[in-house]
């Protein structure tokens, strides 16, 4: 089948692209860093077609979906993976620009892609929308403020899509991972500080991008009467924490 992946230049998106090409699918790999996608295309061959895309652009997302459907065929599955966290400080000292970027990417970008790709899936009565949520959308943690809230949106948007699609063979899933290592996520969160990012994973065995790719591959292999609504994944070494209580 044909699978469009956002944020395929690194981390989960790249691993999902690799896995799905190995599964025999054609992957339309998108991200802002086209050079990284071209490198992936050289590695994986003609089954990976690279497109530069910033998901924050309403016009570019709609145009790309049209371009793919006209030039390469139907998009069977959309993996809304592009996303980021910026900062881990308390809300009262956070940057409004960083909040905007997270909202524009994690919420609006995901909504634009879904809005562009969904009608043709419904028309064909076949398709998948797989969204990357996070445990941060369910469990609050200090500094998670807007990032976690964007992922709560992803969770609820996925369930509301399911409600609209009832009876159609268009399946929707929110994958909600916890601590995942080996991606650029924490380096981006800490503004490029690789040392600080590395401390997040110290002494842990986090989930890997390959684990996420395996999950996507499994979802796409399920028979058409099965929809996985949400999957919450944590590494064995992680658990939700106790409530914080300030005592006098
Ligand atoms: P990475 O930082 O490794 O990769 C993020 C990807 O998103 C990159 O390919 C980047 O590409 C792309 N991206 C960012 N902004 C944009 C944009 N405006 N337009 C298009 N692409 C964009 O992160 P992960 O692989 O770790 O994370 C992937 C997803 O999974 C995110 O949505 C994240 O929130 C979520 N997640 C991650 C967890 C983790 O611990 N790693 C846990 C739970 C959820 P480029 O810069 O080239 O545009
Ligand atoms: C990424 C996982 O716990 O850093 O969504 O928010 S966490």
C-alpha cells in the first residue's frame, strides 16, 4: 500500500519509513530537511519517495496530498508523526514563540494533513490515519504544559475521528509512547544541548524508534474489521508518578 509519513527525516518517522519499505509498502516520506530524506531514499531505493514539507503550512499540506494522489496514486495510510517539544520549564517562564511552534506543528499540522487526506480515503472506503500522541497527553508532569496539551488534543481528535468514521473502513489510531530513546526529540526539546538531552535516558532502557515502527507495521497488518483506537506504550522502567503535594 501507499503510506505518507510526516517527520520522516529522523527518529520514529525514519524508522517507520524503513520498516514499511521492508514490509513491501511504498512510502511518501516528508519533512523539512529534504537532504535527510534524499539520503534515506538512496538507502531504501525507489519504494521511498521524498518530499519536502513543513506541516505548519495549510497550503503546502493540501498541495502535497493533491500532488501525490495525482502523480503517484491513492494514499492508503497517513502517519501523522511530525511533532516536537520545546522547553521543559514552567508555564510562567515559557516562551510564547515555542508554544506557538508546538501548537502549529503538533496540532495544526496534524489537522491540516488529516483534512487533506481523509476525504479520498472515505470515498474509497479504505484507509488509515495513525497519529503520534504521547503519554504526556494523559499524565501531567512539570514543564509538560503546552506539549502535553497538544498531545491530549491528538488523543481526543483521534477518538472524535473514529466517531465520524463509524461504519467506514477508514481506521484511526493514536499511538501514545512514553520514554523513547535514540531520536532527536530531547535534543530539540533542549535547544540542541546534546549533553542535557542524554541525561534524560541515563540508566534507563527506553522504547526505541524500531519499537514504534513495529507497532505501526502491526496496525497496518490487521484485518479490516479491527481498529486500534489508542495504544499507550511505556518502557518497562517507566511508570506514572504520584501526585505532587506542597506541604507547609
Ligand atoms: P524527532 O525529533 O527525532 O523527529 C521529529 C520529526 O518531526 C523530524 O523528522 C522533523 O523533521 C519533523 N518535524 C518537526 N517539525 C516539523 C514541521 N514543522 N514540518 C514537518 N516535519 C517536522 O522526534 P521523535 O521521532 O522522537 O518524535 C516523533 C513524534 O513522536 C513526535 O510527534 C513526538 O511528539 C512523538 N513522541 C515522541 C516521544 C519520544 O520520547 N521520542 C514519545 C512520545 C511521542 P524536520 O526537522 O526535517 O522537519
Ligand atoms: C514524549 C514523552 O514523557 O517526554 O512525548 O513527554 S515525554
